[in-house]
């Protein structure tokens, strides 16, 4: 697992070794995307769309000699605010929000 853009970061994670139980032909691999920075919204310039994404790659080698390479992309935009909370609290009183 390697993050290719931005450089010198690690945004994508997965187990370093996977064991497939006997008799089972396939399994799933959980890949975690943990961005440390936000990406920009897609920008349209004429007919071209500029996409800002975090990029990574995943290489999987299997015991039968096969190998698979996957290209990963992640997008981390600003969080959306569902609601704004406003509360007036008296001084020197306990309050739990």
C-alpha cells in the first residue's frame, strides 16, 4: 500500500498480510482512507474538469504467482454542517451538551 499523491504521506491503509481459509476461493480486503488534508472541489475549465484527489496504489501478490495492482483515489471535502447549535449557559454552572 502506497500513497502516490501527495508525496511523503500515508492516507491509505490495509493489512499487510491476508489469510484465506482453506476451501475458500476469495476474500475481501478492507482498505481504510484517512486523509490528513482536504481536497478541492472539482473545477471546470472550458471542456476540461480538473479533479483534486489523493492517489494511492495497492499491490497484491498471491501464492499461485499471480499479482494484482489497484489504483486508489480518495476525496476529502469540507464537512457539511447538519445544524447549528446555539445555547446560552449561565456562568459557574455545570452544563452538558
